[in-house]
């Protein structure tokens, strides 16, 4: 888990890897971000496969690990060099807080013990 606080008055954003993210939470942030119009949000099984098929699932919450859920980012990685960002879905209420940028950095961070 990492914490980011911008130099201005932005709230603290806490990121964590959540490979077992609940599909309902994933659905909610897709809808709140506007990506729900382009994703299979009415197909829980497919949402579960989207989570399970990603090498990396990183979430962002406000102020604490159990704080309000703001974002989910999914990536596909070779575990050595490249990580492809499949999507970053930021709840509309968190737009402008730097959450997407924080998530992209979290996905790109080295992870010890990976393949």
C-alpha cells in the first residue's frame, strides 16, 4: 500500500493491490467513472473475468485503506519490463484529485517477488 499527498490541499490517496477485488465495487466505479457505457457492467461473470485476467489490479481510496473507494486500474504485465494499462476508472467525485495519475504510477512500480 502506498500513500500520496500532493503539495497542494488535495486529500491523501491510498493505493493498494487488490487482485480479489469485489466485482460489485468494480462495477460501481465503472459506472461512476462513465466507463460503464462501454463496459459489460450488467454481466457480473464477465466483470469477474476482467479482474481475474488482469496481472495487476490497483485501487485507490480516500484517506485510508478502508476509506471511500475512488478508482480501479487494471494492467497486464510481463513481470520484467512492460505493463500495459488496460483501464483506469476514476469515480466522477474524484476527478481532478490526481487519482488516475497516482494509479498509473502504482501500476508501474516494481513489485518484488513477481515472476
